[in-house]
C-alpha cells in the first residue's frame, strides 16, 4: 500500500479513540489481495492467448490495431475499481464534514490510496492501447482520457498532501473538500464518451449476424476480470483500513500517555 504518513502530526488534531481493531481485517486483506493478484495475472494470460479477437472493421468503424484491444481486460476493470475508490473517498469526505470522526478519516485515507493505485493502472494501460490504436499515447482532445488523468492527479495530490502537511483539522477540511470535488468528476468521466464524441470508444462492438454489440465471449472475459479486480480492491481496502485503524489507535494511546505524564 502507499505509505501515507502518520495519522497525527505534532500539535495536530487529536482523533477520537476507536472502539477497537479487528485483527481478522489483516488476514482477510492479505488473502484477498493475493487471490486478486493471482487472478488478474491468470486473466491477463487468458486475454492474450484465448480471448476472441476483433475483426478489423466492426460496428460501422475500423480498428487500426484490433489485437491491442486485449489490454481492455485490465484497463476497464482498473477504471471501474477506480470509480469504486472515489466512492469510498466521497463517503469518507462527506462523513468527515458531518461528524469529524476518525472513522470517516480512515475511509478518506483508504479511498485516496486506492484511487491513486487504480487510477495509475488506468492511465498506464490506456496509453498502451492508444499508442497502438491512435499512434499517440495521449490525446489531449479526448474528454474521458483527460478527466481520468485529472482524477488520478487529485488522488496524487491528496496522498502527497497527507504525507507532507501537518495533520490538523483545518488541513483535513481542505483535503476533504478536494475529495468531494474529485467525486464530481466520476459521473463526468463515466459519461464522457456519450456526451462528447471523441476517439475513445464507448464500448467494444463486434458483429453478430444482423446485430451489433459486445460479443458474449468478450463480455464473459470482462466480467471475470472485473470480479477478480474487485477481489483485489477489497483486499487492498481491508489492508489499508487496518493500517490506518492501528495508526489511529497508537496515536490515541500516545496522546493519553502524554496527558497522564502532564497531569
């Protein structure tokens, strides 16, 4: 996981003491993370060797590099889990403003970490396909590509700011506001290919008789890949959640000891 620094800085906001830390979070997180990683490698191999190919011209359009679509089995699940990450970030940001609880801040930290991890997966795999299909790794006129880049940049900023800035309530309020703004970009990014016509394909299409749509084989491979990526997402979330709970518990007990020493 991304090291996001200590939960409390010197002279910063003191968290409420958490009710307890469930040790099975870590064990489940490790198991699901390993299972997800192995599954993603397995699906990647299947996508390269066994997934059906695309015809050069399908759905009224032609592909410049039809075989490059196979990276979709990583790229699309990365994108979907990135959206899930920003949903966690939104929940943590909103709950922080509502009750200023340490529980909410733990969700904020986990959401920003996962948003960074899966966002980097999107903007790394996407340009690989774009280089083969478009001839350039990044098209600045493509709305979805650029909005995803902005989402990832927000996650980078949130993680870096938590590492480099004092952990005060004022700074938490500022970062939570940025987290809420980041979530606004999620529906914009998801609907970009429908609202703005650009190079980015809205979905893969193949010919099947007189109909045009995603082939059942491709859909099956995608759903399997998405399921395994969700397992990886869940494992990483549990590990991150566990880490920040432990850090908050340690900080809380340290503050109690300091207060006892003063009194």
